[in-house]
C-alpha cells in the first residue's frame, strides 16, 4: 500500500499543469472560475487545442487516437483539468458515443465518426431521456420504423444537454414494439440538421439554457446509421453509462470551488471581519474539505483497482462516487451562497459580457447554487444510485 | 499509488483473522469479559505467539519492524471481533512511547515483556479538566535528588487496572496549559503512593482512575526530554488515533454486514424487510459512510509517516472527523434497522455501537478534530 504518486506520475502532473498554464485561453478559465456559461466557440477552441496535443480523446484505444495512459495518469489529467479549471472534453462525443462506436460500430462508422468526434468537427448530443422516461429509461417510446433503406423516427427526447449546439445525436429508439421493454431498443445516430428535427430550449431555474426538448417528426435516417445490432441498443446504453466511472466524482471541480470560497471569504465581510474568520463558517468549510478528501481517496481506490483489474464491468463503487461527489458539489455552492449573503439576490443584470468585472462574480453565485441541484438528479439520480448499491453491493 | 496489500501483509491479515475466527466469537467474548481483569490471558498469549505483539518494534529490539499498514490490518481485525485485550494501550501507545522516545535501557527493560505477552502497559494522561488537550496537564513531577516525585490524578486510564507499567504525563515546570514543561514517565503500577479504582467501561473494556501521591521514580523513568515531551506525546497519540480509525473501520464493516444479514432474513408483512426501499437506501448510505471512513483510515495510516508534523496532525484529525461521522451514522442506523432486538444486550450489534461510540470520544471527538482542521486552515 502506497498512496504517493511515483516520480514519473509527479513529472506527468507537472507536464499537464504546464500545458494548461500555457494553453488554456485565460478568458475561458476566468469564466469557469466565476461559474459562467461558455460559448460554443470558446469550448470548441479549447478542445481543438487539446486534440492537437493528442489529449482530446485520451482514454480511447491508441489506434483511435488515445494516449495509452495508465489509470493513474487519466486520474491526474482529469483532476488537473477540473481544478485548473478548463472545460472537460465534450462527454457526449468523447466519453459516450465514441466508445460505443469503436466497440460496437463497423469499420465505416469508425472511419466516419471517430476523427470528427476527437476534433469536435461534430458536436454530439444524447437522445436518451424522454418526458415519460427518466429513471425508468427503458420505458422510452421514441420509435424508429424501418422503411426501405431508411429509419423513420418519431417521438420526443428531453433534457438534451446543449442540443442547441449539436450537429449529431445518438438516440435510443424503440425498433421492436412487441419485445419486452429492454429488448426492442436500438442505438441510432443521425444529423440534428435532418428534416423533422426540432430543438426547443428549456430554461432552467438558474436562468440558463443548457437543456432542450428535441422533437422528431418523421425524421429520415439512412439505414447504415444503426450502431451495432438492431434491438441491442439497451446493452450499448448500459455499456456507455458504465464507462464513466471516476470522472463523475468531480473532485477537481469541488477543489477549485473550495479554493474560490476561501478567496472570496477572505474578501467579503461579516460582523466587521472577513467571513473566513468566523469559526463556525470555517468549520463548515473544513467539514466539506474533509468529505472531499475522503472522496478523493475513495476515487483513487477505484482508479487503482481499475488499473490492476481492468475496466471490465461497471463498478458499483462508482455509485459511491456519484452520491458523495454530487453532495459535495452542492455543499460547495451552498457555502458560496453563505459567503455572499444578501448580495446573492441581484439577477445578472450585466450579462455574460464581463462589462462589470467588479460585481459580475456575485451575480453567478445564486444561479450556480440553483444549477447544481441538477448534479444529484442527472446521470442516474442519487436515489437510483442507492438502489444500485443495495442490489449490486449489499445483495438486498 | 497502490492500495493493495503486499504478500506479507495479506498473510498477516489471514493469520489474525484466522486466530480471531477461532477464538473470538461473541460467546467466547462474553467468557473473556468475566475473566479476571476483563480480558483473556490465553488470547493475549496467542497474539504473542503469532508475533502480533512485536509487530511494530525493530528487529534489533526483538520485533518485526512492521509499519503503519500492518497496525492498520491488526486494528481492523480487532475491531471486527470487538477484542477486549489491551493491544492499543500496550503495543500501540506504550510501545509507541518506547519506540519513539525510549532510551536503549528503557527499550531493553520493557519491550521484551510486551513482545512475549508477559507485560501490559497503560497510558495515564486524561485529567479531570483536560478533556482532549494533551498539553493541559496539572499532574506534577518534581525533581528529588536524581529522580522525580509524581503527584496528581488521572482518569479513564485504559487498561489502567491491569497494566504492569504506567506511562504518565506530568508537568515538570510551567502553568497548567503551557505547551512546554511536560514530561512522560514510566511508573511501575505497584509503586508506593499509587491508588487505583478500576471499572469496566461502556464498551466492555476496562479502565481505572489513578491517583499519584508522592510517587517516587528514578532518573531513568523519564521518556525523552522531561521538560519538553509534548511533541513525543502528540506523535504517539496520533498513532493511537490512526489505530482507532482502523479499529472503527473494522467494527463498522461488521456492523454493516450484520445489519444487512438481519434485514435479509427478518420478515414482516410476509416479506424480508430488506426488500423495502427505505431500508435499502439506509443500508446504502451506511455503505457509503463506511467506505468514506475506510478511505480516511488509509489516509491516516499514510499520514503517520508524513515528515511535516502540522500536515500529519491535520490529516489525522481529518480522518478522525470522518471516522466520527461515519461511525455515528453506521452505529445508530445498525440499531435502527435491527429494531427492538438491536436494543438488547443479547444481540451483538449493540456492542459494536457501544465500542464505536467510545472510539469517537477517545483522543478527541469529531467536533474537537474538526476545530483543529479548521484552525489549521483546512486541507486544501
């Protein structure tokens, strides 16, 4: 048992840090520190810098552009990326559909899609959830009917993150209505520019526009856009969801936010002294840091285990990471609310244009708090994660 | 980075788990509690035979030169079996003072007896008003000739009733809460002027309140610098905290296991109560709490070797906070999920709860350590 990084790993961390320092556009970093939304251009610009360096799809197999890093290196990279902070690669392309395509797709599909995912030539979005299918995803009703050499797709998806930017969607569609729930689903990809696709924004409680409703009205999709086998889509979806194990803890994100809390709490005053000097506040802050340290260690245990025993099947420990990781992210936004106090109230009258630098950061704190309620809901709500632990770990 | 046990460590784990499986089930434990002193000399001898009492001592001192991970393995196992024998008091704390501060003569005089199981130790530190502050010492050690005279009262001295040798903190100069002027002294338990009042503790262990009235010891009694031993005390107590974290992890593991087994078999409304989602979620939360505790126990074990004393102290305090929170949740919910039976002395689960609860209040509770972490500026 040895918790220290090796000399090589420390050197790698320095290399990653130096690269971020020299290459992340400063405005992008600042906006992220302030909890602002980035424009599509800002994100794509950074991801292409990353891809040029060869780190855009780091965890893919080498033959498709991956790095061949160890689990620990991946961990270090993600941690540094999150805590710098800089945008993480677009999960929908890089972590979700990419691995499904290189694992289950045919050669033509690999050639066609993978390089474009890596360079974000196509922005991908995820067509899973539906209005009637949240945690019970397998009850989805969007259907794809085969007609000659085309799929005809009808139905509706929802919570489609950043679909307003998307060029492509990967979609779970019911292809065999007579089969049992999980059996008749297929994994189909198609262009968001197709005729019959309508994207309607959903404004969330923070005032932001991250998610959308997407409607399909007789959308015609070439038959070769089916990934893998017909009616096997549920297996691919499970594979995809089980793939993201350790990133979900978002330890680096919380670390960065805790640093920011400390910085702000030493500027903002309460009772005639900086908030950070209030012992009760400091204890709440430390309690959160301790939870995060424990989570970081738990995550390292999962990473080390992955490195030793391979990435085979989904590890139920990832449910622990999801539950604790989301709780801690939410606590950090609560602490920020506490720091800012009454100045949480003003709505962002200045917009995202940076025109009022002095006050802009305060206006993002309440929205960030509101927005972070999502983290215990998405990706399998924390209640679903508890079901997974009860069944898969405790055998209940 | 590596969380796996080495081959030797795996064998150690198998050996102690095996020993305790054979000789420490709940019924056997009840018998040991009734033996003189409240624990089993036979089990203690077995621990000695397997070399477990000599683990942390150097080979030159007759031990095995094992490190923190080995102690963690042993303490987890002891926690699982709710072991009553004074491993913490004798090997971890007593042995810790000798290892980190003892002279060659002191080591030679005491370590062989620890290793062969013939002698046990106790750490007389807590005072009426000192609570968790290790530097809050009113017991005095005054110079007399070449030796010292000790006066004062110590409370809840674990294994204090049975120990052959007491390790006593006493002030050689300065005021009650001064950080310097504190010494650590080896005192034979039968020295003139010592009076002991022994009693069982809530968790089935044994402790004693001990008063020292004009107790004379020689010049060779002081471990380390008699006027400035606080660093030594903090170091050894940190190791005790690390050990308690591991013991708690073992006890939590067993509590969770027992509880899950119980709700799988207990039937109400015609079904196993473990089929109810509210209970499943509670058990899942217990699992999460136990895993977070395990992570921090490992962290504390590693931190024991940190060069920087401040960093070490914060890390171990942080671990004690996490363990404190986790053990409270796991302990309380274990009782809750057992229902009425969990309230009975007859069921094992309540005994885990009691030991876990006492661990929280040993060498600093959750609030105490949280304040330490906060005052040190946090972990990030």
